[in-house]
C-alpha cells in the first residue's frame, strides 16, 4: 500500500529494530509495498478506543495516541524503528557524534550476542570498562540530571526520521483499511482515544520511565491534536517533534488537519487556545531528546 514510509523506501536495506530479524524487517518494506502484521480483530472493528499511557519516549519523543497504535502489529520485526548507521552514513540509528563507538558496540552486539552467548560473555566486560572510561551512562536515575554522555543508540534520539513514518502507517491502517486489508481514501471505522495521565512517565521511556503524578486524562478523536496538546503540557514544543511536525505528510483524511497555533483545547472545562495554556508539567525528555524539544 502507499505509505508514509515510501519516501525512504530506497533505504529499506537499512531498516531495522534492535533484537529482531533485520531480514524480516527489510523483506516487508520496499518502494510501493509496505506490509504490517495487523490483528484481524482490529480490522473487523467498527470502533477503536485507543487507551495509551502518557510518557516520554526514547525513539519517538513521546508516547500518546499516535505511538500507541504500534500495538496493533503482531510481530515487532515488521516495524522499521530506524535506519542502520549515522546520518553521515545514510542512517538515523545514532548521531554522528561518537558514531564509531556506537558502530562498534552495535556490530559486536548483533554479530556476537545472537550467535554465541559464550563470546558475548567474554567480550561484555570490555564494553563495561569502555563505558566507565568514556563516562557513558545507560540509565537515567533522576529527572534533574540526565547523564551528559548517555548511550543513545538504536534510534533513541531526536534525529530519528524513520519511526514517525512507521507510526503514521499504522494509524492509516486503523483509520482507512477495511476488514479485507484494502486501503480506502475514507475512514473505515470510528476512533476515540483516552490517554491515561493519572501517573505518567518522563525521562528514558518507555522501558525506564520515571513516574510523575500528573493526575490527568485526555480525550479526543484526532490523535494528532491529542498528542500536540499533551506534548505542550509536557513542556515540549510539538513543532520540534517529528511525529507531530510532519503531520502534513500523513496520508489519511481529517486527522492532523488543523492550524497548530490556533488549536483549541478544553482544560478542566475551560476552552482556550493551546498555546495560551499555562499548564506545563516540565517533563524530563528522554536523554537523546534533551535540549532539542523543550519549549523556548
């Protein structure tokens, strides 16, 4: 099907997701053909109620309504999360800074860990020594001080220009693909989202989030509007987050069709323009996004 992934399909040989078969990822994506393994129960539904947890996300910037639909896919290997390598090499797996270090670790991990547990066990202490020498951190322990030299590989940084396209594809499936798997120009089912922000997650989500008591629920029928509003309330600028700033490239109808600066929201029953809202939880971004998405 035509998909948001198509503009980078000439780099499908670089598509990957950590710990899953790159051969499966690449074999299902090529120019003019993008295949996902979607649950039939999703396609049979007349109504989808999306129930995401509100948190920051290492690869996408944030997880709310849009990113949560990755869950409709039944095999993670079908989901391009990044393109192998640094930007100077044509990829977006990690930044150009320290790219040789990232390349070395990734190559050893992919080439050794999956093939020989013994070899991986022998080599791993060397990686631990290198981390200590270079001051590399792999955990974010508190919101106030993200490690300066955080290990931000695997697409976990602000330069990832692959994952938002995959997210758009899956939202297009939910919105416009019928029960037989055929893509239509019009919506095939109703959609509504309820975002759980009673206890949210900040920092290095989704696997290492730090809990925040935000006490919020967000509801709506346009996932782009929901995520734009929640990113603003997090203290992030939606114009700086690719999954939101590229919404004009979404191929489905209606969703995302708004002027961000005039977007209206309702907070505690009070209607107002999003950018006029003073609500700001000042979420700590994921380490690979710190300094790049915060509101001015």
